[in-house]
């Protein structure tokens, strides 16, 4: 309860106007790269299956991620509305664990030993410009992933999805 009171106080005293846009949090996060990367990975793993109802909807993925906690997004969003797009690495891991999807965390592209695997990468460019992006291989080529932000691109981490 003290945390909530502290965050509320900070938000109300903050000069940012994003606090007035909390109603947009759902739509902004849903369109962000985190839910899209998870959707791309799951679609690739389950390609060839004919679904009665497509289970990998970005809005459902985003909703599950946001239900696990939004305080960080709301706090940072009070300074900059673009922070509503954030999907933290912990949230990717929690989503995969919740759905019993095995994964191995890696730190560089060279850690991929089997190019038939599906990998979700977190890449960054300029931190000051907020250039962070979740992207999935093989939806995008490794060459493209290494150059998402040009020469500034750095692989922060990745998750090799184990299909077994």
C-alpha cells in the first residue's frame, strides 16, 4: 500500500502529462514490439497447424503481460508516454513460463547452435533515443537483427525457444 501511495504521489507531483493517458496504455502496449515478438515466435513454432480460433493474438498476449503488473510502465509513462510500450525481459520470461514454453537465455547471436530454432531477441541502439526493440528469428534474418539500428545495434539478450 505504501508503494502505491508513493507512486501516486510522484505521479501527481510530476510535470509529465502521461498520467492523463492511462486509458491509452492498453492500445499502446498491444501495438508494441514485445507482444509482436512473442506472437511471431509462437506462430513460427506452431506453423502448419489449422486453428479454429487463432490463439496468438497480440491483444491477448499484451493483456496477459499487463495483468502481471503495470507499475513500472505507469511510472515511466508519467515522464514519457512512449514508456507504455515497454515489455521488460522479466515479462517475456514470465509469459513463456506461464505457458510452459521452455527457453534458454542467451547473450549473443553466436550462442545459437541450431539455426532451426526460434529466438526472441532484445536489441538496442541508442539508449538516449530509446532505441530498444524485441524481434524474432526466423521471422527476421540474423543479418537484419544485427543491423536493426545500424552500426549502433547491440544484442542485449535472447531467448531460444525449445519446442519440445
